[in-house]
């Protein structure tokens, strides 16, 4: 049994919760502001390790883009990373890869999503990253998608 | 400089957030200030540039000061003093928008299903029936405001129609009253006290003064913060950031009666800071 | 800014049920394609409380504002529905400001002017739109450095005084889009490091 606690205003907590909700993993939500991920009583110290270990096989990402997501999370205002992501996604759209690692979403997409969607609150407009904006629509339309405050759902 | 805004009391901190004996920097109406809390809940405030003591009052769990000469005391909020109230300082959040835009958002009834979907509103229950609005020199009052809410408060079970009263007793403060789930003759109070840091920047201080014998302070605080975190991106995406006071600057629907009265009241009081005057 | 039509997006940018965000001469724009394929260029601002329409939703025939759910019709920009008042017909004057829109050579063109000059004529050849490059520099800093190459047409969109987009069209299939992209990205980097 998976249990998760953490602030609903935290990007870290949302990242994990989004994996569970998109991948359809059952979990219970516990009270507590601190991020806590426990599986069968065993605690995950590292949220990224949890993302990688708990993602079902079809949600696994290639190393490069998972590592990129970690870099983006630790430098959420680095516009060079936004540019790199936007360029990758633009070519991906034309080469049959609407998601970071190919034709279906993975933990790399989930990994990047909170920082991308909360960028404006950090002062970074997404206007210069049009492919990124289209990608965020695709993520928001995935079955099971849930929000954190600051992110809005899209109609079906 | 807007003398009307200058002569008001303005909130500058939630009292529990101030450590004892340590200078805390803040900013009000474009002026850098320093605050210092001492034992006995005494707080001193002074402009960083001059060191000259400013008037201070501690009301409703928050610290208020003025850069001018207030003509009268701060508005009353008698519920705060009731012995069985839970008074929770529900957070102080910086937002890149003007104070009047934040107040108007707090008064707004038509956004619940879109901004607070599943919490304070849900499609298709979007109708806002007519409500009553009065105003005088002391502020604006909107009564008989009704909205269908799926989860109107932490201890509400299921959805039902909630009746609200909104009160604006200060250019940058708004108070919402709704029937208590525990005692229908009394009301829960949620207030937003907006600190005008600059014309287009604020800190929104939230107070929940509620009847609730079940929820922890953290749970009450978290709920208010969650709701406000949903409003924040809307506020930060409004153009212009200042509130236009001309009656035809923006479009109106009947549900906006409260905000129309608020804009007229600001004009009649001569408040300019954070607005685009008519 | 000259009195012109400017490219502000490629046709592909206006994906189904998407709202595209850009600006021209400091005027923010929300672009969206309806389900019938019609491209709209609108002021990025709901007439109600001024919220950016780019955080709203493209419903296929209407654009919905995220604040109060007001819906505006494709083409006219007129308000079609106000959820707080179901069954109430908004007045005809209640609308989003719209701008003219022409799609040509795979790009979406608009103008802020009443009587703009014509869209440049690139003849009858087939053009493929390249990835638009956002440059944090004014248009005047970029124009002198644009490469001249047969089979490559470059247009500049002044987003604001400090930001410009380079829209490229390739008519020469022997160059891959990535080759062009690399060259334009290097140009961007050179211009940005020279810009204070």
C-alpha cells in the first residue's frame, strides 16, 4: 500500500501525486506538510527515486530526459532549460513524439510538468516556448490528470 | 502621493509571524519599513530611511500602521473577540497585482466553478441570483449573496446553497460572512487584509475567525491557503494590474453588483493608489 | 513599427483546441483555431476583468475565459454566454477585440494597423515553415544580421521593444529543418551575447 503526505501547495508533492493519478496507482493521502512517500511501510527518502521506482514499466523514461527533469526542478528559473525543452518538443511534434521520450508520456514528462506550469509564478512567461505550451495541453488532457493550485484543467 | 491611502491604517504583518527582538523588513506604499516585536505584544514600526516611530495598532491578529494621520480607528470586527471563536492567521502571500484587484477578487461571486472547481463551485451550478448591495462613507455591504458549493468549508458535508455577506470596511480589506455549520444563527468570518506594498504589488494577509470544534489550526489555514493559491494566477494574469475605476473601462454582468459598488466607493473616497482613476 | 502585416505564428502552432500566446509591438495576442479551421487573432484580454485569454480554453467554437467562464464566439469575438446568468443574452457590444488574420505560406499574419501594406509576395513556390526563434533583442539588432540565402525567406516579428521572433520559410528541400534551426539558433546566441 502506498501512502503519501505533503503540502498541496508543494511542487514536490504534486510531482509524486501526479504519477500516482496518471498511472492509476492506488494510494492513501495522509496529513502532514512534509513530503512523505511510503510503500508497505518503507519510506522513500528521495522523491526522484520514488518516481523512478514506482512508475509502472510503460511510464519509465530514458535516462537523459529524466535527468533533465531533475535539473529543471533544481533550477526552475533557468530559461536555457526552457529553450532546450521547447526545441526538443517542437521537433518531437513533427517526428511522432508528442511527449519527451516518444509517443507516450513517461516520468520525464511528469518530472518536468510542475516546474513548467508554475514558471509564471517564478516570473518566467511561457510565451517564448510555444511547443512547451502545446505539450502542457497534452499532459493536462491525459486520463487521470489532476491539478495543484495554480494549474487549471482543460475541458475534455 | 495619494493622501487618502496615506492616511489609512494598513496591515503590515501577521503578529505570530514576527519573531521577538528581531528587526523585520517590510514595505508599504512604496516605503521601506522596519518592524520590531517586543514581549507584551508591542510592535514598533518605523520607516527604514528616517527611524521616526509610526503609529501602530494590533488588531485581529495583525499589525497595522500608517504613514499618515488616520482620522478614525480601524474598522470593527467584533467576532474576533468572541471566546469560542477559532482565530487562525491563515497566511501572508505576496502577489504581483494591485490591492483593489485583490479585494475585488475576494468579493467576486461568479468565479467559483472555474477557479475553485470542486471546492467552492462546480458546473453547471454557476448561476448567481440577484443580491442586495448598499454603501455609505464607511464601506460597502453585499447581502443575500447565494452560491451552490460542493464543499463550502472544512466541516461541511456535501454540497448545498450557501448564503454569503460581503463587507468592505476599508479600501484594501474585505470580509466574508457565511452561516456557521455548527450554529446557523452565527457566522464564520473569513477576511483578507491587503498590504499595498506598491501600486502593483501586495501581500495578502488572511484571517479565518470560525466556529469549528473539530479542525486543527493547520487544517483551517491550509484550506484558506489552497483557495487563495487558486486565485493567485488569476490575479497575476489581470491586465491592467491596477483597478480601472471608470464605469465603462470593463464589462459588467448583474452578478458584479458588489464590485461595481466597490469601484464607485473607491472613487467617492478619493482612493487612487492601485487604481486607474475614472 | 512599420505599418505592416507581420507573421505571428505558423499555421501548425494553432493546434486543435489550443490557445497560442504571442505579442506584436507590445500588444499581447491570443491566437486560436476553431474546429472548422478558422484562425482567430484576438487581444489577449477578456473584456470582463482583463484576464489573459491564453490561460483560458479553446472549446472548438468558442474561447472560454478562465476567471468566470465567459465564452466568446469564433470570428466575431462576441460574448456568447455568461455562466453566472444562464439564458441571459449578452449585448452585441460585449466582445473581445479582434485583429485581421491571413494565413499565407504556412504562416499566420496579422496587423495592428487600419491600412497596412501588403503581405510580401513569395510567388507560387511551396514553402515549409521552420521553428520560430525567439530572440531577446530588438528587431533593429537582428535585421542587419539575417542571412541571405536562396530558398530561405526570413521575417521578423517585433514582439516588444526587447524581444523579436524570427519566422523562417524554407523553399529548398535539400536543407533539413534541423540545419536551418542550428544556424538560426547560433545567430540568436550571437545577437543575444552582443545585446546589453
